[in-house]
């Protein structure tokens, strides 16, 4: 009977907390198939059957059954008839779970299993053997004025993606190429997907066995991913830090709502659930987008009687009376809104120590810290000529043909005297103070200059860095943009602010 199955390589991996029994696996199958169509029979129904492929032996449990799903795009009470399945493979000390359109089994998963975690999944390959084609990260911040997430994609991100300050980024989705295979890993859900044709149960079991072997024998070279935030046990974090705020990852939830048939309903006073209007959905998501601070008792400040953070030994979760009035219907499963957010790990918690963050069911630590100071210092190169600088642009007179020798601008032009062209762009709509072109190096330099008293002030340093950041977009210019600038800005003579001179140094070949 199981030979009828044709599946793709798409599985979640778990480790049982205790020895599996017929009773435990039976409960999982019952919960998964509670949505079976009325008066219908199972197409396949087998529990804990042994199977051998050569010297490899595994145990499988499977159910395939018809179920119904509401058709939401018609006002009529019409149901789609679809087929759902759940396949549980017991391989060595692990379980591989394959499922589609079955009902919610989260209660059993939480009670009897531990999902293969972030560090175990990212150690299933050596960095030097794979090409990182896509990487999605969550920044360790809740600020409204900071980027909370980033996604990168390239033929191979190694060597292209700077890992400077990567310690404050949590990688949660990877797409890698190993030889001719492309694999995606979602570290939050313990899911591994590998491109393949549909295959029979024995071939799928052999693939799952290969993944279990990789999990059991971690790779030793993970230099690229080691630069990012690392997983740390929650109990260690709680020894010297406490939760201070919680934020819901509404962007991830919105993506799911837009891409799948997910419906949110509201519980009325007479215990009926009605589909909520777009106006209520908008209000709900505005409320979820707020960062909620926590008091010393882990209650949401301002909502102490309604919502609170729950601290367990291994996990953080939350409860909310208001949010529990909403119910989420996905495929054949239904959840309270807090249960749905907890199931998917769509909430983050920050701590009194900013080096820690809880995200997608795990706690992470920024280990970069002061270890990156040396790499930051390597960026700077001392220039002895700067010691004699007295101002940014120097003084001007009627016969000036260059910036004065004690100016920062003049030092820059001397340092770049071997470049083919030097343009002073300090003329209003500037891209930089100077732009230089060097054909031998095939390089274009954007140079920003500032002058002031000797200082270790972070705000003074930010003056220069901020100017550079402000003009980053100008580095991606087109040929037409540069020609237009040459015809307008660079064709004029320099006019110092405040007047006193009509013509000055014009961009020319050096």
C-alpha cells in the first residue's frame, strides 16, 4: 500500500523526547486526520510498519485521507474536496515528518518531540563545499528606525556579502547548492527541502536517512555562517538577563495570508466565529506591529490584566485574552491567533542585555562585540599630510588656481595626483567632495572630507560616515547621469561659499 505514495524531498526533522510507542504515533495520526471527510475511509492507513532496503531498516506510519476545505472566493457554502497525508519515518534516533493539508498536530509535537535546531541544520554541510545562493536574516533589533530583516541572493554569496557586523544578524533561511543539488533549509521550522522529482517511499526514506546522518555528524568548517549570531540556551541567557520587550513578526504573517488560503475569524459574544472585515484586519495588524514593553512580572505594560510573556525552561511564549478571541483557519487546521503565532515562531523578545534576542523559537547571541574592533581598525590608513591641515577648503584669493596647501581638499588632490581625473564636486548637488577616476585600476573613488578639532567624539565621526551613507545611492549611477553632471556641474568653475572669487579650479585631466 505505501508504494502508492509519490512524494518530494520536503521534510521536518525531530528528535523524540522519549521512546516512541504505538500509542504516541497513533495519537499523532488521529490528530492529523481529525478533519477526514464525513463517511469517508482512509486510502492508506498503516502504523509503525518496518521496512528494509538492503542493510537499512526504518519504521513508517502513514495515513492518506480525503478532507474538505472551504471555498472562500464564493458566497455559497461550497467545499473543495482535497486529499491529505501524513508520513512519519522513524530513522535511527530521529523522526522525519512529511505532511500536507492534514489537521493541527502541534500539541503532540510539543509534548513528544524536539525540533532539530538552528545549529544542527547549519552544520549539515561544510562552507567550502557549498555555494550560498540565498540567505534571509533577522537583525537583532526592534527599533522602528532600523532594518529588521534582510535578504540576499547571488550565484554565491561567499566573497560578495560582507560579514562585518553580521554577529547581529540571525540567519533563518538558506538556499545552498552542493554539486548539482539545490537545498533550502528553514532553521525556524526544522524543515529541509531538496529539489527532486516525486519519489517512492523507499527513495524518500533513503534521502531522509542521508539527512539524519548529516545532522548526527556535524561539519567542522562553517566559517561563513559562524560570523552570524549563534544559538544559545535560553536558561543561560536568563541567568544574567531578563526579557524587556516583545514584538510580533507581522511581515511573515502577512506573507502567509497573501500566499495561502488563511482566514482569520473573530469570536462573538454568542460564541460564534465570523470572518473579520478588512477594516478589522487593518486594526489588528496595527496593534500587532507595536513593540510591547514588559514589566518586572513579564506583563505587557499597559495591558497587564490581558497579556503576558510565559517563560519556560527551553521556550518563551505568551498569552493574550484579546488575541485569543481571533481564530486562524489554515487548510484543515484551526488555531487561536496566539497559538498560530507561537506555532510559527512569529514573535521576537529582546532582553536587558542587547547582545541577546529570542527569535523563531530559539535564543541567539551576538558574539562579535569587541572582537570586530581590530577588523574595523584595519579599514583606516593614517595619512601624515593631514597633520598640517588647518581647514577643510583653506583660504581663497583672486588669483587662486588650487586649494591652499593647508586645506584637506588640497591634501586629497595631492594623494590622488596620479589618477586620470579629479573632480571637485563640492558644488551644491554633490555626490561627494571629490570624485576621482583611475583607468589603470578601473576604479572610481567617492571622497568625503571634513575638518575639525582633534576629537574622539562618536558624533564627529558620524558627521563623515553620515555624509557617505547619504550619498551611497549615487554610486549606482548610469552613463547618462555622469554625462549630465559633466555637462552641468563639472563644466563650471568652483565658487567658494560667501563669494570673493569668480573663477577657480575646474575639473581637468591631471
